[in-house]
């Protein structure tokens, strides 16, 4: 595939996505088993990542049975539908394409490499346009697309890190890490706290803890929330 072919195909994809209600879009060619950790059925050359702005808190509602072991989230279902549309678009152009399952990749890392934003010290992807008020999904394709450049945006510059100080699970203590990480975030106490402190909105819907998001200085409040 020539450089001109990559440019033309990437242009067609951008035009297609621009017609959708997709707020964030990026491309990276960095595909490793560390980033995409679920087995892939295709030999991917590019990862496309998309995101939507969480304009209302209700988009983050999880609809689940009483045991909270399975369910669906409004925002993720919206993104999943867009992923299948994008995959179908590229398939019709002759390129094998596959939406990545929600737990099949590290979406924050992909967003970082694709230039959407930067991962803050609160372990959340922060964007210059929408702060941390976003949700992401990704697609892997055999098409060689032009990558978008990484962002030089630094959300934690000259910040007193209230997001970390306000964490009710104290999940930013490196000594609490069960699985070693390059930063101070400890996944296990975070998940334990969230499961024990679900904000139940109804018998079949709940919100997870968002303290590290809502205390980010780039957080944009849910002005239209009715919850």
C-alpha cells in the first residue's frame, strides 16, 4: 500500500466518521499484545479509536441484574454500534476489520498513542476538548491508515492533584498494588471500593464511583443531569 493510498483511505474514513455523532477520533499503528491483549482474528495494521463526550451522567448508567455480574452501559452500547458501522465501512472497501471487545484492549493507552489526550496521574485519559468526560472504544483493521500524532497536552502540569487526594479508596498508593504498574494506581482497592459502593439509581441500574474524574481540574460538570 503506497503512501498516497494510505492518505486517500484515511481521508475517506475521516469523512465517514465526520457524519456520525462521534466526538473523538484517532489512529495508531502501535499494535502490541500489551495494548490489545485479547486474541485477534485478523492481522491488524492500524487501530482506530473513537470516543463520545459524556454530556450527561445518565450515559454512564449500567443496566444489570441484581447480582451486578453482567450488564450493559448506555455509553458503551452507543460506541459499540459506531464501531460496527466503521468496521462495515472498511470491510466494504476490502479491508478486514474487527471491533475490539470492551475488555480486549487498554483503551486509555490507545487514546494516548492516537493523540486523543494524555493519561493523567489519576490513571484517566484526559482530553483538551472534554477533559476526562469521555468514553472510548476501538477497532483493529488490516488497512494501513495514517496515524494521528500524539498530543503534547499535559493535564497534570502545575496541578495539585485533587483527583488523587479525594480518592475514597486511596487507590493511588503504590504499596497497595497487587499487580506492579508504572504509576502509583492500584487497581484492586479501586475495584473493591467501587463494587461495594455502587450508586444504585434503580433496582436494575447503578453508577460506579467517579471521584477521580470529577475532581480533575479539566472535569466538565454534568449540567443537564437529572440523577
